[in-house]
């Protein structure tokens, strides 16, 4: 995904969206306010769950979101999507070792399916043969999203980083490129191949748009249970990949977030919406550590 562009939107189609409309007043947002419950610290962190691939349909964002962003002196993201070194590093690491091919893990029937999907997307099959399965799934997903009018360049993270730089805000990174790479490649080869098969299936069955629709609706409503249900379609709940992609990273991010809160900093944090889900999501982890965590509704 790109770090926004390609590699990021990548392996979990759960960050892609589609369909239309803005939040109705009073609906929950994918936004949480986190503050200390006691002591002298006066820090405040806003957690906003993002979608890495979007379109015009995703904007404008609710004023309840943008007002809090504008008031915060700093923005934090997983990685800065405007850093060209990150994308270059990701593309380098996405390459298979010399002598290996993506087709090595495919049966003859799967290779035919792959070639047919690539033809539908207007790409020669050979173009992805040197890539690891997670990157191949990413490219296929992004190409399919483009056909539906959605692009990583219109992703939520990109929107916030661009405006933060225009406003002269500090842009902080919660992770390093190395850490994200470890997460993206954390699944077994079999799990990565399964992600590729799913991407092919969604294109074959013309299911990309309906899938994006469900994603968008859950995201706009701040409905983490619905978002989790959609995610489960692409990732096993007890998958080692899910643990590497989300759970362990959440524990690491919480360390940094609590440091900012203890210092009295105010930071608007934008990370993938999957990081907000369940008892291992960032809001739940911070609440368990004694912080006051409140989900914001549209209109507040």
C-alpha cells in the first residue's frame, strides 16, 4: 500500500470504502476523546479511526471531527504518507527473492483465475509475479478500488497530513517503516496467499463495491461491531496475522499515547479504524489503564 498509496491500503481491504452520505446529527463517529481521570496531567488525545482508501463520497468530514483536529497543535499518524522514503522501502521489501515467483504458490487453476482477474483490471499477469502475496493482494485491491472511484490519494490519513502541514502543525509518527513491515509480513505464507485468493474472488464475483459499501457505512456510523464483522470476512479472529497486524501494535502505540497524556500534550491521532475494535483496540486498552474514554457523536 502506499504508505497510503499502495502498500498500506493493502492487506486489509477493511480500510476501503464506498457509498454515499455524511453522518446524521447525533450518530456516533469513529472518534474518541481520551483524558486522564485524576492527577495533575492535563493531556488530551483524540483517536480517529481512518480509512486508507477513499473517494469524494467520504468528504466533507463532520465538523465535530475537523474542529477538534484544528484545535490540536499536533497530528499523529502510523507513518507519514507523504514521506517518499517509506514508499520506496515498502516496495523494496515487497519483492520476492531472486528466482522465486508469485505463481509458485498457485495451482494451475489459481493461476488461470489470477490471469483472468488481471486482464479485467487491465494489467498483464507478469507485472505482479515478482511480488510477495501481500503486495500482490494490495495492488489488486487498489486497482479494483480505482475502478469504483476510490483512491489512496484520497485516503483519510492523506487528507489530515496534508492539512496539518499547511497549518504548520507537528506531524508525529507512531511507528517506523521497519515496524510496519514486520506487521504486514507477519502472517504465514499460507495466510498471505489466502488474502490474495480473497482479493481475486471479490473481483471475480463483482463483490468489491458491496464490500466497500458495508465498510463505509460501519465507519461513518462509528459502529465498531459492524466493522469487526466485515473485517472477519478477510481475517480470522484468532489469526496470527491479525495479532501481528493489530493487537501487538496497539499495545505498542498505547505506550506512546500514555506518555503524551502524562506530559499534558494534546494530540489528534489518526490510525486505521481496525485499531479501534474490540477489547484489544486502542480505546479499550486506554480505558483499562484508567483513562476516561468517550466516543464522540456527530454534532458535539
